[in-house]
């Protein structure tokens, strides 16, 4: 261990259980600071020891290599509180808070804004990176601010939604600020006035008339459990491919050949297609590729049966994407982030 390494750093740490795909990975060092000052001290110690810093949240949207050098830091900032201002409520949430647990707690308190994002795995600190979304709602719709700490200096800063540059499964944290900051806290804008978003699939029919926020969250959870495998039982990272956005001319051509193809015109141009439908139409649902495979009920999910590694997963993903490209001429983009070794 480096001479300046804190005693709280765990050496040679196995991270297979720290990522929902169950990919084998050993970290040279692992630390889980639970306060801002502890996080700042951890980052400072890593800099002084010349150790590379890799940030890890709940591990639900990452592809880990077999070995990670340097220090893997998982901010375990689990404090959160509510700030009330009339009908509006702001939730200040630490990066280490479990996302689904937060959604259900807030919905049970009658607070609207996050209920459609129930049962998305991972910690709150990872939510802005992907701008997580489901059933017609994105994190950006309820976000007031993101607080970060710069790895190089320990300086903190609050970013507005505009500064986060949110897009479809995208943000500034995947570009300019990638590897530059640790997300420490979210500030979420919620409300007590009912504002259900029920236009996705059969959500409206199943949620019933005038549902509460908790009923919407429970319905979303039930639908997701029916469609998606529990990563604790069958390792996976949820949706493995992004829904591709293509030119209108491409969508028109495909619709002429496949009139039943789901398609969603985008306000900013182009047309979003359903990646799961494309994979399914290639006959790949339930198909196995060594240690990995396409889930039997949800073609957008790749699952890990055990004994595989990142290289094997990428080969399997390449075969799936290649089949879609060959049949539809549409390129699929992997949603989970690849963490460099």
C-alpha cells in the first residue's frame, strides 16, 4: 500500500458484487467515504500517492475490466433532507442514497416528480450521468441542481440543469466533466399537486383513475419486474442498448417494410426507434452467446449466466448489434459506460 494511503482504503478488493452485471474485477484499492470531508481527504490522499481515481456508484450501468489500478472510490454520502416552500418541495439527496428507495419514500409522502423512475437500480449519484429515464420521464424533468467535487482540487460547485447539458441518456458528466468530478448531491424539485405522466404503454390502464404518486410508482415497479430480470438473481445492467435516433427518411423506409415498428418523432429532429423491438425482430430474444445472452422476455437486456468477463460481453453485444445492422441498417449504441482498465 502507498505510504500515504489511508487505513480506510481496502487493498485488492473484488468488485464482482459491486456491479450488477457481475463482471469479475479486482480493484487495487477501494474506498467508500461517507462524508464530504472524508471524500476530500480520500481524493487528496490519492493525488499525493499518485494513484488514479475511478469513481463507482451502484455499479448498475458500467462495464468493469478484470483489473482496475489506482483507487476505486464509491461516495457513500447517504444523508438527505427536504426543504419545503409552499406546494413545492426540494429534496437534497446524497450521492450514496439508493435511487429506488428514495423514489418510493418520496412517492409515499405524496410528492410527485420521480414516480415514473421507480425500480431503476443504482445510487442517486449516478442518475445525472445517464440522465436516467423511463415511462416518459427523465431525471432532468425534476432536477434543480447537481453538486460536485473536483477530483484534482477538492473544490465543490453547484451546477444548474443547463450546465449539466442533459440529453437522451447523456450529460456533461460523460464528456467534459468525465473523470473530473465526483457527484456528491442532487437537488430535486418535487410537488404535492398531482401531475401523473401516464402516456407510456399500458401505464394509464394499470394505474387506474386518479392514481396517487405511490400507486404510479408501484405500477411502474410491477411492470418493470414483469419485463426485466432482477440483477440479484440474473446479473444484468438493464437496458444494454440505447434507443437509436435516425433520420426521418430512414424511419420512413423502415416503416414501409415494417408498418408495426414502434417509432417516436423527436422535437429536435429525427425519429427514435425501439432498440428492443429491433433486436427481437432479429429473432435474438432468449439467444445465448457463451456466458451471456439476450433475456427471454426483454430483448433490450443482456444477461450474464456466470463465468464471463467484459471481453465476452462485448463479443456478445457485437453479435447482437451486428444482426440489427445487417437487417435494418441501424447502428445500436451501448448504454453502459466502459471503465478503462
